[in-house]
C-alpha cells in the first residue's frame, strides 16, 4: 500500500480507519445533497431526508454522535426516487441534483425551451465527452445557424441539441 497515493501520513489501523470513515462520510454528504439518499428508521417507513450530514462533519464517531443524537438510533441509508432514477439511467448524482434543484426552483413553472435545453446541455456526463478531430469546424458551422446563443464549453452538445 502506498499511503501517499491516498493522502495518508501513515498506514496505522487508526489512520486508515479515519481516512475510510471520512471518505464514506463525504460520499454520503454528496449523495444527500443531491437528494439521492435518505434515512429510513424501520422497515416500511418512508424514506425521509436526514439532518444534513454536513452539520456533523468531522471528528471521531463519538463526537459525531454527540453532535447529532439521531445517529445513535438504528437507521439505514436508502435510495430516494432521485437516487433510483440516477442508478437506473447511469446518471451522476451531480446531474440528478442539478436537474432537481433547477426544476423545483427558479425554472419550475416559467422555464422556456432555451432554458431547458441549456440545463440538459449542462449535465455532468457531457463534461467527459472529448472533442473529436475537426469537430470544432463542424461546431462553428452549426453555431451560425443555431437559434439561440451557444456558450463554451458546451458548444458540441448545445449545437447538436439545438439542431435536433
């Protein structure tokens, strides 16, 4: 094991345990922030949002339980509807959270087609798509006939979406 690869100062059991606990905690905070997970107390009870884990971040497990007594109760972490949608369609929790915040917030009732297409083009999954050879030339041609302004770095997907 190379501790420097993982940002660890040492490989003691306690340091490794603290690192893994922090990693899990950060993942839970990110998933909760995107609305993909919730807390479920007993079998059959509805999934409901947890107290934001960011409020109890850091410290030992004992310190966290002191800050947040509800963690002392037995509960399971369960996927919300948004979490199941993200898993089913292989979407990033970032995309699902972004769509949920936008469509339940300012765009809820007054969204225009342009705003919805922009939201779709901002999906996290598109950030990983490479620009192919000579694609910038095709994009420049498509940009001239696009009905709405195209903004980088979303040129390829915005042009393609507007042309569809």
